[in-house]
C-alpha cells in the first residue's frame, strides 16, 4: 500500500514569490508597473530571467505558471516547499532583501 501526500498550492503574493526566488540567487533587476523582473547569471554567463506580477494575491493559475517556469532554473524539490502546503516550508535567507529593493507594499 502506498501513501500519497496531496499537496495544495499556497496563496501567495507576488512579493512573497519574488522573495522566494531571491533566496535562490535571483536579483531584482527592474520593475515596471506592477511587475518585477528577476534575473540570475550562471558562471557560464547564461542569464535566467523570470517576470513576476507584484499583486497582493496571485491567482492559482498564475502562481502555478510561475512555479513551472521557475522549475526550469531551480530544482522542483527545492521550490515545492515554498509553493505548496504539506511540504516543510520556510522563508529563504534573502526574504528581507526583496522588501528593501521594492519598497513598501
């Protein structure tokens, strides 16, 4: 008999998602309107870029799309605790950085 854990997508704001990604080495390189662009450069010189809407609450489909895109750059096992309940969730080390760079909500 196998046990399956059903994970539920968390309700996150755009700032929360950006903070998680900053914890994985992304930097906020710009904001325009209600969106921020996050980018990290690998030692090979390859740039990885994600754009996040800074809405107070992201729609589940939008959040899932961001998660899928981020999984191209960050291992899914590392991202999952931040996006889904039922996994050991914690704030990344860079959590406070995003609030200093983007200003108050």
